[in-house]
C-alpha cells in the first residue's frame, strides 16, 4: 500500500486529489478522544460544549459563539446548551456588561464533571512531548486552524496574547481594540471568538 505522507509540491494543493495521511490522522486522533471515554454520560458534543464554556471569555460565552466553535448550526448548538442546563452543568447568568443579554456559565457541578473530561488523556500525551516539539506542533496546529477557518470563512478562536486586537502597551494595562475593553488575567487566558491572528513572525 502506498502511503501519502506529504503533498507533492509539483501538484497545486487545491488540485491534488490524493488522500492526505496527516489530515486523516488528525481526524482519527480527534475521534479517539471520545472513542473509549471513561464517562460516556455526555455525548461528544456535550463534552465539547462544557469544555468550551469553561475556557471561553466573556465575549464568547453564548450559544451562537459555541455554534461557530463547534462548526454546527445555531439550532443544534442551542439544543446542546439547553441539555447541559437541564443537567445542572451549565447556567444562564446576567451579562454584567450588557443588562439585556445573558452569558452561559459552567456551574460547580459542571466544573466537577470536567474532572473526568475524556480529553485529559490526549492532554497528557501532548504535555509528555518534548517542549520544543510541543511548541512546533502548537504553532503548526494554529496555522492549520487559521488557514482552514479562512477557507471556510468562519472565525478563528484564540487567546489575547496572540491576537492582533490586543494592545499590551495601553496605559491602563492590556486593552482590546475590538471590544474596546480592558483585559484582565482571566480574559488573557481564555478563548475568544473575535480573535484576529497576527501575521506569522519571521525568525
Ligand atoms: S484582544 Fe483579541 S482575543 Fe482578546 S478579547 Fe480582544 S478580540 Fe478577543
């Protein structure tokens, strides 16, 4: 059997019909996360939602932002969120920045549930990689995510430290030029739907 491990540079990527082993492996690894989950009480979509709302910032904790993150319809995302609210794992809370809207928060029961997150095994495998290999892998995945999001015309999710909207030199501390908000420590370490990838650095 012939394994296709790399794109033939003689063939333009968009015209190459051969299977890409690396792309297939990425999908395979993602499916393995939930394939033998130790806690099957939640579906993969519910686990993804619970994890998303635990790591998304205050501008992104809405069902519609989750639908973009999970690449699904707003209706499907809304049903997933409602099911987790009914289980007591998520809750709607008033949005302090906008009294007319609500944000989705993970409840203490949801936080406890996340202790059994089936993603933990993959996280362990990633953290076991040598630091330089892990950094290169993270960079490659970020580029892949940005490029695929650009091709599909959907948002790229990321964190403030890597975002083109983040002004770290603002007089009062880090400031988001997109949302016109000061950024606290929680914001800086959270996922954001308004993330704008900065041009890759040339070293
Ligand atoms: S700086 Fe970027 S990632 Fe951070 S809140 Fe603003 S848009 Fe989102």
